[in-house]
C-alpha cells in the first residue's frame, strides 16, 4: 500500500528503504507477513512520508492526539506541544465549527461511528478531502463523501 501510494516499483521501494526485494515481494503476495520489528519500521516509513507530504488535519484530530498522548502514552504537555508544532508546520489545520459538529452527529447516526469518529469524519468532509487516513476506522470503509484508508497497512 505504501509503495503503491509513492508510485514506486518493488525494486525502487526495496532499495530506498533497505528491505530485501524477496521479502517485500513475499509480503505483498501474502506469502509471508512482516514480523513485529518490520511492522514497526513500515509504520515509521508511513508516518514520515505522510507528514512530509503535508495534508489537512482538524482541530478535532489534534484534540484526540492530546487525549491519547496524555492518557495512554503518558506524555508531558511540553512533549505534546513539540509534536503538535511539527504537525501544524507541515499540515493545514482546519478549525471546528457548528456545521462540523452537526455533520459529525449525522455521521455517527448514519454510519454507526462513535461521536468522536463521526466528528473527525465530518471535519475531513468539511476540509474537502476525499481520502481519510486513519488506523482507527475500517480499512477501505466508505461514506458518501470519502474513502477511509489505514496509512500503516502493509497490504
């Protein structure tokens, strides 16, 4: 998935990221799955590439990051601010408004999302995006307006 999104051949991707070509082919053909360390490396590649390409992020997503970073990752506010600063530098940040809030409620009701996922999807729609990269919702799930993709998916 990452390789195709970059428009690279298997040979180019393997060379660029120092992954044996046969291993990459096995992963893509389903003959083998990446082990834990390989999945971690692929996740780092995906995150770096996604951030480097810019994008759009909503205040809702920034809020959810702060919540997870403090509760689950035990990060300090200064650590969180540093990460948020990087995100705000490379991405366009879209504010929340009442229309996004109302659409979020509609999305939660219509598609069975949690209220927070509904708000996030609504922010994606209001930002004019057609692809929503998230590891929270189902891969390739669709609404009327967007396609949901996991940026860390290997397949």
